[in-house]
C-alpha cells in the first residue's frame, strides 16, 4: 500500500472505525485515541495490510485490543489507588444528555456489545465476526441473541403499558 493509498484509506475509514469503537467502548475520546493509535501501528505495516486483504478489520481489532489493554491498566491503577485510600468515592450517574441506546449498550457485557456492534454497525456476518474475534459461530449467535434480548428489555418504554392477554 503506497503512502497515497494509505492516506485515502485513512480518510475513508477513520470516521467509520471511530464510530464503531465508540459504540463498543461507550467513550468517544477513548474510541478516537485507540483508532488513531491503531492507524499509527498500521502505517508501519501498510505493505502487509494490503496483502492480508482486510485492513479495516485489522485496524478495528487492534483498536479494540488497545481499548481493552487501556481499560485493564486503568482498572489496575484504580485498584492500587483504592487500596491506599480510606473510602470509596461516589460515582456520578451518567450524563442525561447521553443517548439512551449508548446507555443501554454500556450495560451489556463487553463481548455482547462488541458482537452487536460488529454485526449491526460493521455489517459483518456471524462467520466474519467469528474470524475477527476468534470465537465460535455458536458463541457469536448466543451473544447476538442475548444482546438483542437485553437491549429490548432495557429500551422498552415504561410509560407504555402492555395490553393484557385476551
């Protein structure tokens, strides 16, 4: 992949990948950071990306792994600081300006959220998701079914009463 081809690929894919990682992580700033870092890593191996045939999937996977690594680091750091502090700090509730769907997605387990994102936002098939994540197709299907059911439950409007069975 030439420099010009890589720049064109970047221009076409960065917004889409950032949006996908935003849905996966629930944090726009984090999504922007990990996607940029993944593109930096891709720059070094741009010749191999073209031969592999799926540069966008490679960048998405690297960005996801970076996000998980960063989350683990922050978690370990918070645990270490927590051991030294006298009490637990109160965490403020989510900002009311957040989109209801993003809030609902944040409540899902990370792997279900990632699977739903890859299927619905990235438009990948079950087999493609299995190839990208290393999970079996039956596990992917399970994540999709459970994720959809959890979202349906979380997104139902409590103001609407269900009609009694007749």
